[in-house]
C-alpha cells in the first residue's frame, strides 16, 4: 500500500502542475494573421526596391571584370 501511495501522490503532483497549462484560454482577437500579412507586404516592398540595386551592381562587376572591348573601327556614313 505504501508503494501505491507514493505513485499516486507523484501522479497527482505532476497533474496538478499541468492543469493550469490546460486552463489558459487563447486570446479572443486572433490578429496574428493580419500582422504576418502586413509584415509580408512590407518585406515584399523592400525586396522589390532592392532588385534595381542588384542589377546595377551586376552591371558594375560585369563592366570591371568582363572582357575588354576592342576599339571601334571608323565607319563611313553614306547618307546625311
């Protein structure tokens, strides 16, 4: 009987600490979806503003490290 009492008291102690977690009620205004939507739109705007920066940086790197062009040859113009 003593062993059964120890086991039951241990189980009651664990259940007593877990019951308040189940008693917590969720918030009635679940606005996290709107918050995530707003943050997604903000990040999309920032990303779209960074696209021209990446294109310009790519052009700079390509111009610096790319193949050097030869000098242009003069061409005669037939019609003026």
